C-alpha cells in the first residue's frame, strides 16, 4: 500500500504563490496517474488537477486553469502543485490522490471513483 504525505501549505496574501508537495512511500513500484483535490470551507471536495504517469499530460479544472500547475518527479516519488495568483477562494485543505487503476490516463477530470487519497492534507490560507 502507498502512503502519501502532503506538505508546503501555509499562509499567503492574495496574489501570492505556494508550492505544494506530495511524497509517496511504501509500494511505489508501479507508477500511477496522480491528482490534487481540495476541500474549501463550506464546499464539497473539488478535484482540481491530474497528471499522467509519465508527467507529460495533465488536466486542470477551470477554477484553477492558468494559475495552478501540476507536475511530478517520478525519481523522487513526489507530486507537486504550484499555486500562483492565489485568491481567497483558494483557501482550504489540499490533498493528493493516486489513481485507483493503472489504466487511468490522468488527462481528464478526476473523480472519487477513479482516484483515492490517503494523506492528511496540507492547509492553504489566503488573506486579502
């Protein structure tokens, strides 16, 4: 089984940037598509970005497109999410997730049926 540990969250002002990391450990022998989701106050879990196993193609939700960039370093078993031009609506807990199936391409909108998250999340606070 794989363990995912998110880090990099913090407090920033609107317009600021953060880089989130997700370190995978345990059974990392097979490489899967990965994704990021976030839980913002008063809203349901939102799946915001995904990336294929090789890191060559990705998907971003409209709410973050052009501001957030997903990437990965398979040699380090680490997934990243670069957050830029942050807004107060971006505040919340951010979780990384692993595709349930190796067949998941990682190029479409993630769903709770195709990805599963194991970590505790990392908190992002954005103040105006």
